[in-house]
């Protein structure tokens, strides 16, 4: 197979773009563990993200963030318990495809001596990758929100951020801030992300005093939202929860506005939290609400990462990419604790982590400790709102960096 270099010097191998990078530049010292006598080596960590296909926009942002995070770890001295070993990032394009995700996850584990992997962000892809990692006994950290990742007999899948069921509760509580007796239309794409999040909404709505007047799935990647909009209009809803990735969400929001529907919109997570959403809909984004497992204003560490990302890429670092930075530092913390590159020892170190500071704890609430199901027991989401071209945290009060705007 022929290879070529891109402008950054990373090697690209055909369509799948397996990039091997050992990057060093960046920022802040985090670890204070005595250096051992042996010579430093490199530590391979894998990253599975779609940089082609329908999910490529978000995937590329995660790749950018993963490179930045590795730069930061290496500039801070690498893994000190391993003699200052540098992280070596092995990136794979999983092409927004479940079949490719399976083969690429297996290939990465088989062809490289990895200590851990992070990815894929999209739930449908992550569920596949986690199956492969579980069989191979390879630790996988992911920003995916699907509750299915914490079900069953899983020992190598770690979810540092809020789960879909928690997102649902946050959205419903935010609805009560907008209306005393909200009537909500839930429209959702028929994927693992859409179904898990929407089911959480339906289950929790009665207990939180929210009436769901429409619960409507649609085929992801649809081209005409008119039938969906007509159903929303007929339902009498005063608020819409679209559970959608970027392109579908843009179409739904534009169609709602074009139809003149006077409804509040809480776009949840997915495409809503991306800079490209605001770029695509412009002023239509102003005041729209959402929920995120991570936002760039949640802590001083997040703001510092955001500044570094903005300098390189010209826009704020969004939910999934910010999560990729935090996950890289969690892996680094586990490597420090394990003082080993062996995946089993890294997994044991992840189980024993209790992080309360630095970039590895860069989550809402500022603490990471994994339970027996691999879920961060301290994780919860933040409510966000588009205000003047920026996505700001507005809920809950302890995490709010701006006041919630009411239309």
C-alpha cells in the first residue's frame, strides 16, 4: 500500500488514514511522580473516530482534540512513572460505518501494541467498538452517552461523562424553567443515540411534570422534515426536543422556523452543541437550549484547553472534542498509576482512579471515579444555550456561567 505525508508530517495510509503521531508541544504540568531509572519509550494509545462519511465533521474535531491532548501530555514530561515515555497516538478513520468500525478496532488492536483506546463518540459505532475491545481485553474510554455501554458483563468499557438517561432528566428539568406545564414533542432519529435518549425522556417525563404529546421516530439522514413538522404542529406542543445529529437538526430547526411554529427548542446533545450548527442556522440559533456532557466553560482547565484549541482551529472546542482531551488525560493518569503499558494493568488503574483536579477531572462536577459498570459515578450533564454566537452553560445553577434567556 502506498503512503504519503500530509502537511503536518503525519503518515496517511489510503482511505482509512491510519495516522501514527508522536507529538510534542503544548502546556501544563500535571503529574508529580518520581522518574524511574530506565530509558523512556513510547506508549501507544488508539483513537477511533469517523473522519469520512456522515459523521465526519464531529469526528474530525475529536481527532484535532486528540492530537492537542497528546501534545499537552508529552510537553508536560510524558508518563513519568515510565521514565518520561511519550504518548504515541494511533488514529483510525472508522468512516461513519459500523462494519468498518468493527474491522478497524480489531486491526488496531492486532497490529499495534496499544495500552488503551478512546473513541468513537457516536453510540452506534461505539457499541461495536466496545464489543471488540471487551473480547480483546483492551480498555476503551468513550464520550458516547448510550446507557447500553454500561449494561451487561462489561469490564473494559469506561464512560466518564453523563449517560443518555441523565440527559433526559436535565432536558425535562430545563423545560420547567421555560414553561410551568410544558407540552413536549419528542422527535428522534432511529439510531442507538436517538432511541436511548428518547426512551429516557419518555420514562422520566411523568415524574417531572412534563407531558409528552408527540413521540415520533424518523429515519436518520432524511431530506424532508415537512411531515415531521406537521405532526409537531398538530400535537399542540409548546416545546420540541429533537434528538438528532448535526444535519438532521439543522433541517428540523430551519423547517420549524419556516413554518412559523412558536415553540421553544431544546436540541439536547448531538449536532446541537457543534459550532457548525450555529454557523449553519445563524441567528436562528439564538436562545435555543441544549444539554451536553461537556462544555468549554465548565472549569478553568476547560477554558485553558478551549484557548489552545481556538488558536489552532479558530473555533471553540465542543462537547465531544473536549471530552477527547479529558479522556486522553485519564489514560495518562492510569498509565502513571500502573507504571506499565500492559492493557490489563491500565484497566486496573482506571478502576482505581479517583480524579479531582487537572485535565483528567475536566468534567461537570470536576470528579471522575468509575463504578463497577464502568460509569463515572459523579457524572452529570450541563444545560447549555446559544447566546451571541457562543454556547454557554446555564443549568444547573452551580455550573451556570450565564443567565438563561427566555424567548
